[in-house]
C-alpha cells in the first residue's frame, strides 16, 4: 500500500548502516521501484546520502528514467504488479520526468508473495499486449518480477526496447561505477556500450 511503501523511508538509514559498514562502496542501489516512486527519488537519495555521502547511488525509478532516455523512450507501455493507486503513482512519477504512459496494465497484487508468484510467461503475455500499442518501448516495473529471461524475447516479438526495474538498476550501477562493456542476452539496454 502507499502507507507501507512510505514507511520504508524511515528504515533506509538503519539498513544502510548494516551494509559493509567499514568498507567503501562505489555504488548503492535502493532496490524497490514502487517505494522509490511513492517516497520520491529525491527523498530516497537524501536518505542514502545521509549515511553514505561519498557513494554514488541509484534506484529502479531513477535508473529506469536514465535507461528510457538512453533508448529514446518518451511514450511507453507500463506494466506493474501494483495496486491501482501505486500504478498511477508510477505513471505520474515518469510523467514528471517527461515520459508519458500511453498504455498501462497492472496485475493488481496485494502482497510480495503474489508478485513473486507471477510467472515469466504471464508477464511476457501482458507485455506483448502493451507492446502492440503505439509506444516507443516498455517499462516492466518491480524488482520482484522475474523478467531477465524474457526481455530479449519481448523485444524480438514487439520490435521495441524493454526496460525492467532490475535490468535498469544493473545498467545504471555499472555506468555509475564506470563499467561500459556490453552484456548481451538481457535486452538492448545492457547490450549497448555505455
């Protein structure tokens, strides 16, 4: 719910203090797409900077925005597993950054267990429907969705780029760490340099 996602903000500093407290870290990813949108990118960044001020950082929303800009995706199909108000929050967050949702769908799950239970085949089928719309590409939102094995297939079948929460975060973290070598097999985003 919006309330439980907002509550995560208060836990970010304590969680960060447990993450290799005596070692330097080059890049940190706050790995929750919906919480990043509901809390707000700026507030998530501030919570991380308060504990790790010298560390580069990202989250799936910031990474997704950077990835979609990199792939020139301005009009997207948005697939989420969220309740309707959280799905709408994702649309609004992207819109504030110049990315318009032209087609959207949600699985309307209420628990993390329900999200994890969504099969890659079911995700792929839903993504294919959105990919048929007049969109530049697709964003599949949620770090709990199992998408890595279906990205390339969706891209082949729709002819459009696909960005997912985990894929975008991995791509953005690599860029922030100065790693630009392509990683084939996980969609156009990771297959390109830089």
